[in-house]
């Protein structure tokens, strides 16, 4: 084929430029080893001459991967989506040829001329969460000019819930403007498609672009982008609900009309918490009599952030008696050292501001000479190193100081990670860990679609010498297992699948994979753990946050996606040390909660959770639950079916008192319709509730943690009417209603508005469904055993709306026994606990007889 003359000239010039640049570099220090430098220069020349295709892709992608990681280790800023698209181990199905060549050309430009893209700076913040602010980012044009048709792309991170940028009304909020020191340049506001974490994430989304319409930007020109420009009278840009030490406001440069977007480094825009709206305490869950420990008191705003000053004085009590008064001050976190209790029992700490306006509690403390110690951790969370927000240091300090975790894993997605970032994670594990106080485990999230095995978190016992077995090279679950065994000793590895992008429960390596994550901010997925057990795998249960805002262990839900509080994993370990906690995970001495520090102790024939008791026909299960709220029920599951349940809060009498407590509960399953699919999405519930024939004294949501999608508002014109919105995904969400003067004639009417399911990893076999409007009437005359329920069909699913009568103050500490008989080797049992606030806890199973997985 004849090459057009213009293209031929460009190719020749490109080769000459590469040669000159290589000769100049030879005389100076090079960040590439000689052999890799030779490969890189060959790659540049080859791409300039011939596009990447199926015959040359493997070699080119391997070189590009090595080059990109060396560039990152040397301090270079990689194109945002490069590591997610360049996959040397799956060349045949991975990066498109055009994308490969675009990355090569971008790295070549930066390699040969580090000043090509110029510099970006900002000294923005700190700003208060959910306040209005104005700030600038300043871009100094580099050696590469920006010609007509190019410009500046003002993108937004898909998880940042700040105001929506607009350029049409300078007198309104969220106005964004641009100016330039080069007066011959004119910009016009436009849009362009952006993919990845700064766009639609799973597809392209339109982003604001200031396109050069006249003139040309040259080296040294200063371009200033003003966010929340107030010059026209607007209040500024509405800041996100969550605090961060590096809130991303990404900018990209387009050098010309070709459309290629060059990443500029994210600047450190700081956002802090707002005014004090609540308080929470943290303490060890189990201590010995006389053992000294520390209580943390954390002042927080309405969004889980550390509150800004001023911080009020606190009155701290334990079981109603004074413990300590804390003076007003500047620090959101106050510590009470050397607390100890000499007598066994359960101790509950309450915290009240000096004026009585703000109240909170800490987790219950069990003082016992022999109760197993419980340590709390989050094995699955993200920062801005992946598609999340915030720095790795913020991640660690939040885990240690804000959430007061005992252990944590900063488990970034491998598809977003380069070698420099992996080294930072290793360093942080060593720098932040302190046996006896806080343990960090090195890990990452092996990230692929459920078709190839689904998401799995990989944790290492120690950080030294650890190599990530990444999806880019090990693209299927079987290859992950094989790679981990080839590179590491199985005794030093823990693999934990999760249900969001569902792990393949047909496969499990019994030495590598002891636990299954069954709850996170993505939803509640008990079915997922049950599927592993049903396939014969001996696994325990854990929960985690999967938080993406550098908030492990005590999380702020946000928007439609990570929509509920994150979970916690409890382990029964001898000590707060690396080996003790790791061995507890390896041996399944673990349990899961929906984020509350519920103390759960279960034995079966004296075997603890996660263990295998010798075979006996007679089985005696004993347990104790110390809740963070009144306990609604305790359920025993045997071989995937319920065999025992105890209700702790349904009144024994059918006689209605003058004031009664009812829970109006909404429930939806999360199990997929197809065994190879991702979970069903979030089911929205919204509309209004009206009480007929009684007085509605109060209404509140049990789990109101996500103000973006949840609310409760009593109608001022009709106090018996409540507008509400909430959501469920494998769990319940309840309105707590206090009724006065209720009789058998009382009716609770629920009018549900239409909506649509939503969620993270989209289902493949069943698309998110539209939810129709519905009207439900729940009459107290129909109460049976304190409950009346209606079912709502939605194609393959049956969702429920129920009204449950409850005693006002139930037991928060319960012991139980359950006797059973069985002739089958390998029967397994586990316990599910539910509280009246819809919080849940699950023990790991206990097996009777049989043989462990081999």
C-alpha cells in the first residue's frame, strides 16, 4: 500500500526526533536500565511506523508495562487509565491497539521532554464539608503548545459528591470560569467524553471542557480555572460531604483537536469536617478484670467526618456512673487512658455534651477472665491509589485513630496500581504497624469480572518480599491460586472473595481462602457465603467496608453505590499482634457484622466458631450475644436451613398499651437470579406513610446513615403523615414508629413511589428493574404474633413490607442454648443475630465430624 507523502514525512521526523533524544539521554542519567531502554526505543520507533495489531501486541504491551512502572517508580505521573488497560497476561482480550499506541506516544513525549505538559498547582483549602467555597487551579503551559480545538478538560471524580459544574450563570452556585495570561487566546465552554474514574467509570461521560477557539497557548502561558467563581454573585462550589486530604478535581490537557487527553497530577485540595453533630466512643470489646485500656471519644459532624472546632466539653459515664469529664478544646478526638474495671460484667459507656444537646455511646465492653478476646478489622478498603479518594497515609490514620481498628488492609485494586504505589503500601504497613496497638496487613484486590473469577482480596502475613499476583498477568481465578502458590508460601496468604463483582464460589483453594466477605457498603450478601458452604468449601464469614474514601472501619455511605455503612470483621485471637490475628483469620476464628461491634461467642460441643468438632450424634450449641442495641432475634442455621430461632422483642400480650412501638420494615433479597451473575441491585423505597386511627408521636429510620438517598420528614400540615426514602439490598431498613392510642382499628398506609434498582457491578442476566408504584395497608387487626406483612412481586423477586410490634426496651445481652441431633458427618451450623436497629452479625460455621477441605 502506498503511504501518503505527508504521513511519510511525519514518520521520518518522528524517527529522527527519537534518535536525537536517545543520543542526548545517553550522556545523562537514565531511569531505565540499558536493556529496557533499548526495548523502549525500539517500541517508540515501531509504533511510529506501524500500528499495534494482533501479531505484535504481546511484545509491545510487555515493554509498555515495564516502561510505565519504571517511569512511575522514578516519580513520573502515569496516564490515569494506563494500568487498567495494559494487561500483558491477557493481550488477546485486553487493550485496544489504538489505546496501546496512544499510551506509547504519551510516555514517549514525557520521556523525551519532561516539561512537555507544563505544571499544575493549587493551594486550595482547607474547606468545610458541605459548605460553599471558591478556589483556583493554575496551569502553566509546557513546551507543547495547545492549538485551536484543544484545551482544558475540567473532569470530576465519579465518587465526589460536590456541586455540578456549570458555566452558563455566573450569579448561580457551582459556576466555573477560566482565564489566561495570553490575551490573544479565547476559550469557549464545551463538553467532551471522559472514561474511567474521572468520567462514567464503566463508560464514557460528558465532562466540561474549555476549548481553545482562537489563538494558541504557548510555553509559559498561565491558565487559571476558578471553581465556584463568586464574581457574578454565586455562593461558590458546594463541597463534598466527606473530608479528605486530597479531594480530586482532575484536569486534563488536550493539545489539539485530536481528542487525546493528557493527565495532569491531582492536586491536594483539602476538605475538613463540619460542625459537631454527634459523638461516638471506641473501646476494646473484651478485657480482663483489672486490665488497663484506653477509651476514645470522637466528635463528628453529620457525615462521619471529624468535627471542626469548637469541640464541646463531654461528660463520660459508664453504666450510669461518672467516668471522666473532658474539657472543651480543639481536638475532635479525646483519649481517656488507664481505664479499668475490676469486676466481671458488661460495661456501657455514654457520652453527653455539657449542655446535653449531643449524646452518643461507645461499643459494649465485656470484662471477663475467660471470654475470648475480639479484635476488629477491615480487610477491604481503598484510597486515591485506586479509583477512590484520599492518600494512603490518610487511609492508615483513619483506620488507627478515627475508627480505632485493631487491624486493617489497604486493599487497592491491582488494575489501578503501579510498582511505585505497591512499594508505598509496603512501606506504610511497616511504618504504621505496632504490635499490641495496631496491625496493618499488606494486600490488594485481585480485580476481574465474575466471568473470570470475580473480585478477591489478597492479604499477606508480612510485607517483606511480597509480589502482587495481579490480574494483568494472572487473569483467571485458577491462575491467581497458582501464582500465589508459586510465589509465596500458602501459610502466609489469606484470600477473601466478595460478592459485589461476585467471586466464583464453585472454586476455592482450602489453604489460601479461609474467609468469605458477606457484607460491605455495597450491600448484604449472606447468600454468597452460603453458596460457598453449599459447594462443600470450609470457609468462615467476615465483613468489610469496601470504602473508597480512605475511611476504613467507620464509614460514610455516599450516593447510589456504596450506599450503606461498611461492615467489620471480628477475629477471636490471643493478642493484638500480626501473627495472632493472621492465624485467627487462617483458622476461621472470625465473624462478620454490619459495622457494629456486637460481641458474639458461639460454641458447638465445645468447638469454637470456624472449627470442626469430633462427630457426635448429640450436638449442644451455646452462645452469648452482647449487642450494641436491643437484640431482636437469634437464629441457628444448619446446612443452609433455619433450625432454631428465638424472638426477644415481640410482646407476649396482645393487649395494646397507650403507647406502642412498631417497626415498619422494608426488605429485599440480593441473591442473583443466575448463579453466575452479580447480586441484585439496591431496591429503592420511597413515598409516604400515614397512620389512621392513632396518633403518630415519632418516626425515625433505624439505619439513617446516607443522607444522599435516605430521609424521614414528618408533614407539618398532617403530623400523622411521614415522607421517607430508604433502600435495601439483602437486608431490612425500618421506620421506627411510636403510636399513641392505637387500637385494632388502627391502619398504617404506605404509598410507594415508582423507582429503579441501581447498584455497583451491574447484573448480566437480569438488568436493573423498574420498581412500580404500590399502595399497601397494614391493619393492626391482622397482627399475628406481633406481625403483619405484605408481599410485592417484582419479576423474579418477592419483596416485603411488614409492620412489627416491639417492646420498647429489649435485652442487649442474651445467652442461648440449642440442642440438636444428627447422623450425618460434616453437618455445619452458624448463628445469625439481628438487632432492632436492623444491624446483623454472623458467626463462622462450626462443623461436626467429616473431613476438612483438602
